[in-house]
């Protein structure tokens, strides 16, 4: 059965891919499964994709594996296109402020570079 994609997923530069390369195989598989879910489901469960409060439209993609929690920040461009940026392993309840600041910076950089083309 052919899957229908409702969203496109893009990587901004190598931020996501560099992070992905550091992960164990089982976590990589879980990220790939989660990204496929995000690309194909009309309504994404909040367990996997959540808006970041007090941000400029950032979302986090959430993966848990073996008691470890991993997050990748993303944002929308043109409605149905998701841009993946920085990722990290979450080690506390609260998302580190420096990770959110980095994501905000990368989002601004993305849109700035896009307008320059």
C-alpha cells in the first residue's frame, strides 16, 4: 500500500544530520519512524511533535529510547514543509534555554538566507 505524504521534511544545512550521526542505531530507527509519522499523518500525536511555548513558532520532535530522551527542533515554512534544525539529548525536565536560543537563531538564519536567494 502506497503512503501519502501530507508534509515535506527538509534538513537545514547539516545541523540535524550531524546530530543524527551521533545516535545509536536503535535511536536512529526511532527518529526515522517518527519523521515518517510526521510526514504522513494529518494529525500528529503531541507525544512526538509539540509546539514550544514562548517561541517564534518552534516545534520539537520527541523520541524516547531506553530511558533516554532526544529532541530535535523544527519549524514550518510554507505551511506543509517542516525544516529540521538542531537536536540534543534531554537530561532534565526543562528544555535547556541555550538549545532554544540556538534554534531561534537558526530559524532566523534560514529565513534570512532564503530571502537573499
